[in-house]
């Protein structure tokens, strides 16, 4: 049976204590470390307990990567196992410039630098992955979920289906072209629709996934059905803050987490 990728679901501040139960690793949004003492304490505890930590650069939440000085501060404080170096949304050239700069930045021993593919079309994405891997030497590379051009790869009346299938097709074509190899290390940032992850059992290089999708929809009272979803809430996890954890809300969140795990585990068994 293929190896299931490591999975992490970002949680509201007052649910962070459950992260150690439901997640394979801790996924850190660095700007929240400066906004919430609870969030900071959770990740300090995670570091002390030896939990595996992946630190993002907060581009998705802020529209641009977090302040460089604060990123360096928290990298040195928490010494994450992985750090996603600052990228620029759908801008291949600036992303490569940033990746080149960060490839020279000294980070704590044991922190793996992860670069992100950014582009405006498949050709640019191909070139970006090639440069990040073969010229700049990044050992692990991530693909974001929401790029507009993904929908051009797979035109569909539901743009979420288009973006979901567009990322699958992008990765598939790079694999077929042998740009991506079996022993590459790939991280998937978020998702348009959760059922996407059931398409990856034949891709041994998919190492890790992060998505707050089951949590956000559970908080909004929306349950996954047998195949996943066909819609997506636009709320970002860092805007949630402290939420009332009513019994029905917790039920919906747990339902979605279990459905998410089942979608993936069933796919990887077959």
C-alpha cells in the first residue's frame, strides 16, 4: 500500500490543544505568533515536546509574506523542522528571486527550506519547479491550491473543480515529463476541494498536506458528504479567533476530519 502523506489541519486558537491528537505535525502561521500568546505558547510547547513543526510564511493569509525580521526571529526561536520560504503570489520571477536569496540565508541546523511553485501558466510552473529543484537546490517544493490558471488546465463549470483538477493535472504532467521524480519531496498547500487528495496514491513524492478545510466547514455547519464537497467557504483560519465550541459544532468538525481521513485512506488502500 502506498504511504499516506502526513496531514495537518490548522485550528482555531481555542482548539489548538487538540492538534496533538488529530494532526501528524504542527503547521505554524508565523504572524499569529505575534498576535496571540495562546498560539505562541502552543508552538513553544510543541517545540519542547519534540513535535514536528512546519512554519509557513503567511502569504495566503496576508496577501504577502510576513515581515522578514519577524520570520527570522521566530525561526530562531522555534527552530521548525521545515520553513516555507517567502514566495510571491502567481509571480514566477519574484518567487525565484526570493528563493535564490533565501537559499543563502543561514537557518538553524535541521530546518529544511521549502520553496513554492508560483506561476501564471503551466509553462511557467514547469520552469519554476525546474529552477527551484535543479538550480537552487531545494530538497522540498510546495504547490499552492488556488492559482487562477489551474482552472485553465481543466475548464469546468464549477471553478473549484477546475482548480482542483488543474493542480492534479499540473503535477501529473510534471511527473510524466520526469521533472518530478519518485524520490522528490512535495508539499500540498491547502485545497480547493478536499476530495483532491484521493487522487494521489500513485504519486510517491507527495510527502505532506496542510489544509484547514474540514475545520472551516465544520465551524460553518457544513458537513462533508460521501465524496467531499462541491463548494468552499472563503473564511481563512487566522480570521476565526476564539470560537464558541457548541456540541453541534464539534460534531461537525469531527465528522469532517474523519471523512477527510477516510477519503484518503480508502484511496490509498485501493
